[in-house]
């Protein structure tokens, strides 16, 4: 008796190998984003992640446009539109630095997005990424405790001992709540907090059913603790938003249209805050959650003056020129969304914000099995993206954390076309005679019972039947 295996089953090792390659590249990309190292390459200041993305960007962009990563989606086009506009505007206002800026920022922003888009293609890829990202946050935990108590770097100082290499510098902010603000390997404490917050829901929700509930809870508490040690209001808001959304999802898990109801409730609540406050609603909300009253006041002034400037230069922004601010302010931008519209014009903001909203709505409409793998991945990614959208109203991102943000946005785009049958790397066995699985026969695997048997034998078998 010989087992005849379907061709798809016998070739299953190829997709599994491709999945392993994608996950290896995603892991390498995340590792490079964690290395606090910079070095000079001509007039460019390079880092391990930028060097990697510089090599990968043209290859992955070409592959994306020819459908190598699945159908090109409206999210992809919006991101490409955002990058095109962001690249074009500096040539109007600052042509002397436009070419260098365009190349550097394409590598940072588009490079990060394309790596996430290219390497996270299945639910298993996403779960692997969630494990790696959470592992980095948990790895940072003892270093964060040491830094918040002593105020001393550990890993950046080790890298600075390498000849020709520079690392991040301690910003030396004043202590808050008796703690030093942790940077770990990032250029700013708020970037460390944002990095930690990105791992929370994708780990706790995305890995449901993959690792035990006990370790998911332990991991979540460590991630929250790391996030709070940045002592930054933006990441704190992100953490609280994710915890609240996770609780809401659990509490109303049996309500079919729970997210529509939540959206309506949020819109109503925001309208009440907007009408009942003498400041914009988002500023009033940030003020309630900030660690410092002076920080809240600065954000209010930035928002007020920034919106006035955007109304004067709505299409092309102001580039990198000075803009009208009170003399006592430095011009530091604490709002990514505001900064996009201010510097590059409203089209840049609309492209980027539209990509986020379109992703949330489009992927949210997919009919995945409740409690299934794809459903969990979608919920974890969606909660992360909602909290990220709120956090970016309190922080401006650049360097490695900007690449990581774009990577996380790109990591969920595959959900637009994912199917329940595609959750694994190994394809299901082909059906034979209406039954799945191998078919057993006394003939050799390459010989068909009806098509290849000699006519006499067929007549003999027919006579016996």
C-alpha cells in the first residue's frame, strides 16, 4: 500500500522556508533599530537600521509595486503619496538641503514601512514579530530600573568605546516623581516610552492562544512598567488607552457592533470636551494627562500658533524656516500631526492620517472568525494603531523610533486580504475525491488508477465488480 501525497502538500516546505526568511529579516531589522550607534558615511549620518533600509528600500519598493507582497492596497498608495509630498516640499523652501533630506527621510520612513510590509505577511509572521518586540522591551526592564534610579546610561556607554562610533546622549532632563526619565537606547525618553507602548496590545492580544495567559499578563505588566519609567505623558496616554480598549473588547466581546458604538461614544465625548473647554479638545485632554502643568501650557501655545500658521500656508507648509512663535519658546515641536501640516502642508497630514484611518476602517470590516488567530492579530494591531494615533499628538518622531512606527503600521496591512485558510505557512492538503488528506492505493504514486491502468486490467477489474 503506497501513500499518494498531493503536490501541494509535498511542496509545503517552500512556503515554510519563505516564512522563516521573512521572520529572520524582520528580526534583523528590529535588532538594528535597537542599536544606539551612528557613524559617518560621506555627508550622511548613518546607523545600522538606515544602512539596512538603504539596501532594502529599492528592492522592496520594486517588489511592492509588482505585487510581490500581495495586491498593492490603498494604504500603500497613501503612504507613497505621503512620502512623495514630504520629499517634494523641501525642494520649494529649502533646496540647498532638499536632496540630502529627501534621501535620509525616505530611508527612515519609507524604509521602515516597506520592511514591515514585506516581512509580515501572515498571522504567524505577526505573532513572531510581537514576541521579538516584547522580548526587547522585557530585556530593557533591568536597564530601565537602573537608569531611573541612578540616571546613568549602560548600553550607549558601551558602544561609545568602539572607535569611530558615537551613541545617543543623555538629555539630562529634570527628574519627575523622584525618577530619572529613562532613554535606554533612544535619543529621548518619550521615544523609549513610545517604543514600549507599541508592544503592549500586539503582545497581549496578538499572542492570545499562542502563549499562556499567565505569561501574557506578566509580560503586559513589565511592558507597562517600562513605559511608565519614561515618565512621559504621551506614552502614559498610549498605555492607558490600550488597557482601556482591551478591557472594553473583553467586556463587550459578545456585542457584534461594539466598535461602532465605541466610536460614536468617543465622538460624542470629544464633542462635549471641545464645547465645554476654552481650549481645543485634544489639548484639554492632554492637559489632564500630562505630568507637568508647564508642559500642558507649552502644548496649548504650540497648537494655537501652529494652527494659525497652517491656515496661512495650507498647501506647502513652511519647510524648515522659522515661524511665528512667542520669543520665550524654542520652536520644539511636540505634535507629529501638527508638525506634518505645519512643515509640509495639509496634503502630507491628510495622506499619513488617511492611511492610518483607512487601515483601521478597512481591516476592521474584514469578517474574521471571532476569537480566531486573524481576529486576535487584527484586534492587537488595531488597538496599537489607535493608541499610536493619540500618542503622536503629543510627540514628534524621528530617527529609529520613526522607522519603528512605520514598521508597525506596515505590519498589519496584510490583514486587508488575509483569509482564515492562510493563517499558517503550510498550505492545507488538496482534496482528492471530496476528501482531504493522502489517498492510499496499491499503485505507485505517479500512476493514476483510471487513467494509467492497462485496458485489460480495467476490464478485469470491471468484471470482478
